[in-house]
């Protein structure tokens, strides 16, 4: 049986390629790399040696709660920046939180309205002022659905140790 080994790239659908590309370059620090010569608007970005982000312009419908989660190396400065920009979205998954494994969890919208989860590694030194911010809330997000199906544990983590980027 085949097994998935890595996530190679994530493709986000955007309504305006140049505007979205500027956001991923300027706000999230990604480097543009060459894309294949497709006959539609697209841009590729290097995340690391194994992973890319692809943006492509189409008029598709977007998901309200579906998201990609990215780990950033400077969660503190990004939090204050996206707060200032007004792009934090607490509607799908609630406010900024610290997960039980210590990782921070923040949801923002890109210029094309794609939902991004911003994560910090569990051992990251969070600016204490963030815990006093109006966007911060303690504990896991509670949806009110009271439906506990799934595979769950108090020991869950987004970071298994090993090759995750530190700080
Ligand atoms: Fe997530």
C-alpha cells in the first residue's frame, strides 16, 4: 500500500494573483520561484527544500473553515502586524489560543480570503502582552456542537519533535 510521505505543495485559489503574491512575499516572507509555463495566472513560492506554496487565479468558491497551517519563525511580530492590518478572523475557529502542546494558534485571511492558521512551535517565547490582548482566549475552541467523534487525546500535538523548525 502506498503511503503519503510529505506534503509537497499547497495550492491556494486567489481572485487577484499579484495582490495575493505581494502578501505572501511581503508579510509572510516567502521567496518566489519559477512556475511551469501554464496558460493561466500562477505563482510558486519556496517554503523550504521540501515544500512550496502555489497561488493560482480562478473564480472558484472558497471554504469558510478549510485552511492551511503554517509555522512562522516570529509569531510575536506577525501577530501585531496582522492585528494592525485587520485580517485576523475569529469567526471560523474562534480567537487566538495557546494549544495544550504550547503552540500558538491564530487565524488570518489572505487578500483572496483564504484562511491561514499561523502557528508557533511549542517552545516559542510568546510576548506576554499577547496573552492580555482582546484577541486572545484561553483553552481550546468550543463549537457548541457537543459531538466528540474522531481520534482525540489530551496528548495531541502539532509538533512531533525532530525536523520542525525551531523558533
Ligand atoms: Fe488547523
